[in-house]
């Protein structure tokens, strides 16, 4: 058996071939990427612009010009944070466990990140924050956004959410328009032969950044990175995942999460992904792969094996394994879909996991007149408003955060820990 295993060793000659390919000065793949970086002024300039753009005062200055009413909401959020209006972690545990909470030893090394997906509109986020104060709920420690970038750039949501996430201390992810499920930032279809649900089987080969769109994805990222300091974006395609690794290796301080749409649904696909991340990690061992969202179909054993792969590569604290606990009621999975019990079992075994809530709790969603629907992620705001769905979508967002809180409660009842918005839910 050991003799057979040795055949899997990657010879130095193979690694040398890869290095020679990457370093070849005539390589058009690398040259095109380097030219794109030069168009933005080079690595140092790109990172400097992004750092400046991400400063809270600069975001708010731009927001004042774009949507002044949002600035007032941001000021309210800062005020409530500073007044400690949100429930503390200690008081939350006491709320769930009573006096017993004083005698429970919580292991923070296995804290589960509470994740809400998607939080599409800034006003709905403010509704969530107000509800959290009023009813002493938690605001999640991680938020995923899948809204059209150009649309939210225009109405101020992009700026407002970027500012709000800094204020509350949560990580967040944006989804670039070069994602294959809709027209790209230039208005042209990314997948020229695909349309809506009537062509859904055409997506089986991948969500899609065909042909020149892989580099357009980098171009779009660099635009939002340098103009708004948006650092972390969704990644749905093997080519753009590789490009994300490459620009990080070259010196761009980018981050990304691999989407559930990538379909990593078994330990060997996880090995492929993490192995490539290791090959292109920086010398300090870090990778731009911050979140790794496995397929909805994975079970706990696959998640445990993904963690097994992650650890010897030095990624246990770098790459978060993201797992859907609830899903949109319509258009994505068979319902009922509820993985909370499995998460509670997993949470004491695997570090650096996030619990992602895409839909409401099953009993709530199935009884809503308008339950959560994944297809609405990709619809223009004006279409949703013209359809009279705005109030229903607000309820859907609040329901999602209630699902987040149900998970926090289930973890706490088992003596397990969570990560909520760090600047809101303070430690005493």
C-alpha cells in the first residue's frame, strides 16, 4: 500500500514545468493580467487607492453627495453602537440560559460565524438593526450581498453598506456583475447563449465567465476595490478563482469567497480547491480565499474532511468553511431544508465555520404569502418595486435574521459559541 501511495508524489520536474510556464515572458495569459494591473497604476498604487477609498470618512463623504438620507441612518447606527444599545454577548447568553450561563465554559476557538445571505438593500439592514435593539436580537457577523453592483452604486446602497459593515464590525461580500447570470457591467450578456430559467440547463457547465470575461471580472473588481475599498467579492468560476489567487500572489490585497454555485460537493473537489490555494499562497501562508461555500448537498462528513484537508495546509484560521443552514423557499432546493441540528453537531468538532441563512425558518417561510425566492436576488430593484414586492422583501430580510437568531439560540443551548457583529455585541 505504501509503495502505491508513493506514486502520488508530485515530482520536481512537474513543479518546474508549472513555474516555467508562469514565468515565461511570452505567456499571453499572464501578460494580459499584468497589463490590466498596469492600467490601474500597478500593485502599489492599486492598494494605496483601495486603502484610501475604504476609510469611513471618505465613504461618508461620497454618500453625502449620493444619498444624504443614508448618512443620517449611518449616524444613528454609530450613535446606537456607542450607546451600547445592542445586547451584549453575556446578556444574550443569560437571556437564553438564565443563571446557568454563569457556569458554562464557552470555547471561543470553535465559534460559529453567524451569516445572513443575502442582505440586498441598506434600508432593510437598518430595519434589522432596529429590530435587534427593540427585541434584543443579534446582528450577524457576516453578510453576503448579491445585488447588481452598478444599480447599488447609483442609489448609494454600496457606499452605505460598506460604511455600515465597518461600523458594526462584520465581514461582508459583494457579488460582481460579471457573474454569468445577468448582463455584465457593460450591459452585454456574459453568457451569450443563456437567458433566464428557460435556459437553466445551459448553466450546468458553470455559472460562467466565458472567454474574455475572466479578465473582465478582475477589471470590475479593481474598479470597486480602488474606488470604494471593496475588498471581498464572490467567486463562481475556476478561472476567476485562479485569477484571484494570482493577483493576491502578485501583491493585491484582495479577498474572495467561493460560492455555492461552484458546486464543491465532495472531499476531492475540496482538495482540488485548497491544494491550488496552497500552491499560490503568499510566503506568510495567507490566501485570498477567505470563505469556502460548499454545495448544499454536502453532509457533515464532507465538511469534516474539508477541515481535515484545510489544517495541514495551514488554512484553519484563513479559510472559513461556509454552510447553508436555511435556504430560500423557492427556486433553489427541495424543501423543507433545515441543517441546524447538523450544525450543532459539527460546531464542537470543526473550527472556523459559518452558518449561512439564505431563507427563513421553514415553519415561517412556508406560511408566508411571499416566501423567500432566490430568483429575486438577480431582479432589478425597479422591477421588484413595480411588482409591489418591496414590503414583502423587507419581511423576508427580517425573517432571515430571525433564522440567524434561531441558530445562535440552538448553539447557546448546547454551550457552543457564535460570532455576531463584533462592534455591536460587546464583551463585558
